[in-house]
C-alpha cells in the first residue's frame, strides 16, 4: 500500500510539473500575438514564459511539495568556472567535429538573416528551454524524487521521462531513431542532473542547456538535414556527407547522434568525478 501511494505521489508531481511547463509555453504563445516586430516577438514572450514558469514552479513547490527556494535550486550560487567552461566546450567540440573532422563544408544558407537567427537561438531555443526545462526536470521533479525515492531513482526515472518527452518532436521515426533518441535524451538528462548535483542549483545546468540549444539547434548553426526532429532552417548549415544514423542521429538530428552521446557521457563522467571528489573532501572534514 505504501509503495502504491509513493508511486501515485511521484506521478502526481510529474504531472503537475509538466503542467507548469505547459502553462509557461501557453503564456509565451499568447503574448506573441501582441507584438508585430520580429525581434520583440521573440524576446518579450521568452521573458514572459520564464517568469510565468518560475512563478508557477515556486507556487507548486512551496505550497504543495513543501520545497524551499534553495531545494528547488533557484537560489543564486557562486559561479563554478569548471562547469562554465564545460558548458561552452561541449557544443563547440560537436560543431568542430562535424565542420572539420567529417568532410562537410559549412555554407550560409540564409544570407541576411544572421541577427534574427541569433536572437531566435538565444531566446526562443536557448534561455527559455534552459531555465524552464531545468527548473521543472532538475528542480521540481528530480529534487522531489530525490527526497522520496532516493538518488539513483531520482536520476534515472526523470532522465527517461526527459528523453521520452522529446519523441513528439520527430515527424516520423523508426526503431533505430527511437533507440538513439532515448539513449541520447537519457544521457544528456543525466548530465544536466549532475550539473544540478554539483552546484545545488539549476543555473549551471540551465546555462549548459542554453549554450547547447543556442549553438546546436537554435538556428545559427544547423548540422545535417534534420535539427531537433524538424527540417534544417539554420543560417549556417554544416552538411553531413553520410547516411549513417550514428552520425546523423536519424530523424531527430545530431543531438541523438553518437558524437553527441559520447559528449554527454564524457561530461557526465567528468562532473560525476568532481561530485565524488567533493563528497570525499566533506567526509574527511567530518
């Protein structure tokens, strides 16, 4: 009976958390209707979405889940330079691999659209997804489950959920595409969770998430024919001269390709090592 009740509570928290994410997205789309300028339609609604998501996440977490601002990960902490550098390095290494290691020559696909692509990448794909998704998945869901079902389950289960949530981005897929996406989505979610564990905050993970989205799927650079499950409509396109799904990521794109997966796992191992090292230091002090 206790187990059933515990499962029910965690499912309820997941549903509430996803609703918070959806409400923020709805607020963003509603506000967009009031702006005609292409830049304002991207920037103002993005800030509205972030604000609405934070307000609802705080309300649900404090009133229903009995979580403090610090436990939720909203309290600002000192900048961790190691995490900052890792966040920048990962997308740059993936871009460099496809641009220089593979025989694909980058070209400007949409001349004259650099600034709008940059603004869209930073705001629509970068900081909104970075803050909102990290707050919901690594703030609300992960921290609640960590408290109630333990660390291992709290890392694994929301990571699988995060991966599955991205299936709807694909217009079509087969078993190989699905396996790659689940593996990639779970790996990157574990990586972001370790950012949260290392820093006791959502912000380093949000920055890493925003940096990745801005550079890899935001529309400034686009690798291959498919980006985030949709057609590549980027300012600069880096073609992939291969049909191998391990390099293309199938119908989801390079985020689900082997080079990206290796990057997620490598970063997760690095941060995991740092977390373990800090834990040992704390134990010695005690």
